[in-house]
C-alpha cells in the first residue's frame, strides 16, 4: 500500500515538473525571426515609435501587464510577455523610450548614454537568440576590432599601457605575452572566467526554482558539491587576486571594467564574468543604441501592446488585499488610473518600494526587509563631446580606453570617495573613453563629417545633492561651474590619448547624477542601479533577490534582479517574464538554440555536398 502511494506521488511530481518546464507554449519561435529590413533613417518615423506621447486614447484595452520604465529590462520583459499572448503597456517618464539604450541628438551629434559596447552576441549565442526573438531579427550588430580595450595605468613617463584582445584563445594568449611572469595567475583567472561562463546559469536557477528548495540546496552544502560557482560568487575579488599575484597592474586588468564598486567590495565571479562577456568579440548595434528600443517596441505593438513616453507613474495601485492592480500616471495637473492584473517595475527597487508604493505598503516589514538587502549604487558622470572632423582626421578609434592614475584601485577609489565636494573635481582617479561614431559604420551616413566621444567616471551623489530640487538646465551658475571643473579635467586627460581632438571640440554636454535622475529616472543618479557589492552576490542573497515582491502581482525587472549592464538587465527581463508566466522561458531559448544549431549543421552539410558535386 505504502509503495503504491509513493509511486503515485512520484508520478504526480514527475508529471507536475514536466508540465512546469515544458507544458506551456513557448513565446519564442524560429518563424518569428525574419531577415533585417532596411534601416529607418527618417527621424519622424522613428519618433512615432520611440517618442509616442502618453494619452488615454493610446492605451490598449483590456491590459494584461503594465511595465514601468522602458529600459532594456522592461522592454525585454514586455516583449517576451507580449509574444506569450499578453497585452502589454510600457510607460516611460522621459520623452524617449530606451532607458540607458537611448541616444540623443544635439547640434548634429548623436550620443549613446549607456550602451557603449556589448559582448556575447555572436551567432547562435543565447543572448543573440534572445535579442533576435524580442526584435524579430531586426537588430544587427557590428563586430568591433579584435583589440577592443586599452588600459592605461599611471601618468606621464610612468604610464603603462596594456591591450585586451577578443578571441577564444587569443584573449588569454595576448595577456600572457604582456605578463610572461604571471602565466600561472592568468591561467587560474581564466579558469574562473570559464566557470562564470558555463555555470552562472546555476545562480539564475536559484531565482527560478522555489525559494525553499534553493535555500535547502545552499545550506545543506549540496549546491557546493554541484559547482564552485556558488562559493566564487561570494568571494572577494581583492582577496582572491592577492592569492594569485602581487602584480598590481595585472590585478587592475582582472577588475578594470569598473561599475562603481572597488575590487575589495566586489565579487571575483562577477568581475570575471564581465571580462568573459567580450571573449568572443565586442559588438555595437548598427544604427546606434536606439535601434534596440525601436525594434522591441514594434514587436510589442505587433502583439497589441504599446509604449508611451512622457508618462511618469506617480503610484502603484494596491487593493485592500495587498495586491497590485494598476498605476497612476501624471498627465499635466491630473492623474490617470490604468488597471492591469500584473505590474512590472523596471525603475529599480528603491524607486519602486520607497516612492511608488502607497505609504502603508512601504512601511510593511516584508517590504522593508527586501529593501535592506540592497544599497544605493554610485552616481555616474558623463561628458559628451562633439568634434568637427572624421575619425581618420582626428585619430579616433573604436577601441575603448580605460584610464587609471594608480594601480591600486581599492586605495584610489576609497580616497576619491572620501574627498570633499571641492576637492573631488581635481582628483578623479579613473575614467572610461568611448567613441560611438567610430563603432557604428552607419554614423558617417547619419552625421557626415562629425565625430563624437563619451567620457565616463563614477562620482558621489552627495557632491551634487544641494542642487537636487532645482530644474534641469536651470540649476544656476554655481552648478554649471562645478560640473565644468570635472568636465575640463576629464577632457584634458582624454586629450593625452587623442591629442588631435583638443582644437576640434565644437560641442560639449555634461551629465551629472542629477541629469541621470531627470532623464533616466535613476535613483541618486546610479546608472548601474543598486550597488553590485559582494553581499549582493552571496549565493543565499542571490536566491532571495527575486523578481516577485512582497506585494502580490508586482514584479521587479532590470539590473536589480541579477547583474549590471545591458546584458544583465536583459536577463533581468527574461527572469521577470519567467516569474510572471510561471514558466522558465530560458528552456524555450535553449531548445531554440538546439534547433538553430541543427539547422546550421544541415546548411553546412548541404554546402559541402554541393562543392563535391
């Protein structure tokens, strides 16, 4: 009798598991991807898609999902849900959709604000398949030069320069050539990179299976027996690097892709994952970063949804049972209520829980507990520079430059962020330079004879806090003078790399944390959202940081779900869609990947057969 009961339970469990994994229709298909159409250069036609202003009559009837924020996380979640049959509305507070993927045009120059380059979009990669599905094959990528990054450490005669190459074997080989005495350390670090590439999906799985199962696997030690990824994610980068090498320059290279967190407070696995991201090549979207939002929105519209801008959400509506059922949108002096059974927030955990939820919901212990697991991220500071002249005339290249005044990143970041407001502009310790006009082959067509550059560094929000309540572009002379001090020092440093640009500068715009707050809706101007510190990547913290929230029917998407950057935010969107659908869409993507691989093999076999005939 007991044996029969156990067998029945096993059958029920197996059947339930199979239904959960494979029982629901996939939102993705080979048929939805079509050859890329001609690029749309007509700005008026583009604006109808990415700058469609909010009005009640443009809201689709019988909404299934409302998404707050049109960054890549919100767009990915929205497009995936739309392809699964949901009617989706995306609401954006800015006058252009895209979040950090939008571009802006000023005085004939086009600047990217957040997407500077992206990796892992080579043929048949999971990320490329995801992009193809949510844009229906309309997004194209330009592969950049194999030498995609240069790192300079020190100033003047003490400056050392190192180069990073892409390539399955070339990346490691090239690094060993530059550090021949550190081959063992480099080999070990590349083993961590391999683990990060092959096993990070185990960390994502912690968010997809029931939380009690995840915590049981972690606390029992079973997870550690399966893979070292769970231990490495919570391992301090600096401590680990110190066991590999005493060479401070090499340690910088192991953590050079800075995101506001010094190595002593970051995860070695995440730093390794960021470098591995470009191992198979660095890419840039043809037509510029705004192509991403343009094509994803058209996918959402095709399935009956829409994306509306100038639609600031003032509140998430929560009923007496504690479930979200819609939002309030400010329209002039009025507020418009929009209802849907599911609300997805892509505007970060702090904005979601501290500003958008009703006061009585914010005060709940479970909401406060969720907030306590995150810290505010560092603010970002960007200088947008426009030049008269082509890249050839100005000596500009598609290679990115990462500049460090010192090879002790922990010390330099600690000292910099401890400076007073007055001292900070003259003592920036590191910065990043990107030349989008040299990356996009179509930039010459859209803006002939012009080149543009973006310079980025991290700053403290507190240095700009006194101007928080002022209006954008009307913050006063003191604010302009203060941010200009940063910009002048950063531009002068950039001129040491590209000396020909000094006399060709005809336009410059500066974005502070306050600018990011206004245009991107980012809390305290943090481009990478909540801080990506070590505590956030302890395996148990990863398991608990889910897309679902203490408020029923309210979900989180974007960089706060898993990791930073465009790819990290996109995966946040896929994880969110999985939670909303109660269906792991990654399985659908993996099955699609197998189909594509088989199709490619058949095509190659047919080509080989024709050659023999």
